[in-house]
């Protein structure tokens, strides 16, 4: 009976550890990322590190990503120049630009020349929130609704 209980505890612990690892966004050195704007010009995120920053990794093919884009656009208007919001896709710049134009998006949409899998990102959306010192405050590995997004941004602009 004791052996059965111990085996059950080990199995539950293993499952909990797998779930935690699965739901934890990968660690990314955001300040070391070099991205490209939709015209091919390099953008170093370290150049934007003078104020809080939100990095959202997304794709035009991703349903949950598309659901949260309007919330990011609204947050961009709500918080203005208090925060940099950057939406990053590893799709072609042409595809990102077409999406941006079709949806009348105003935020900074950029292209990652590295596939997300090379960054350790296996699924999108993933969003990282950095304070003005460039320190990671929180990260979310799921779609955010407008309230969650606004609350996370308020936390980093304080």
C-alpha cells in the first residue's frame, strides 16, 4: 500500500512538473534580439530599452494571436508613449505588412529572421513584459484579453 502511494506521488509530481514546464515561456535575451522592420531595416530591441516594453510573439495563421491583436492596438492607444509594444513574427515581412495594412494596425510589427523554434518558442502567442531597466517582469504563454494586457502593462509602467 505504501509503495502504491509513493508511486502515485511520483507520478503526480512528474505530471505537475511537465505542466509547469509546458506553461512556462522560454527565457529569451530580448535585448540581444536583432529584428527587422517591414522594410528590412535592422532594429535592436536594446535601442527601445529606455522605457517599459511589451514583446508579443505571434503569427498571422494563429487564431488566438489574431484575437488578441485588437487588444494590443487598443493598449497602444491607451498607454501611448509610456510603453513600447512590439509584435514579432517569424513570417515573411511581406506577409506581416499585408496583415498590418489589411487590419489597419498602427503598432511596431517586426520580422524575426530566426525561426521562433530557434529562440525556444514552440507555440504562439507568447508575450514578455519588461520594465524600463530592461528586466523581465512577467511572461504569458497564452492569448491575453484586454484586461490582462492592461493590468500587465500598468505593472511595468509604475
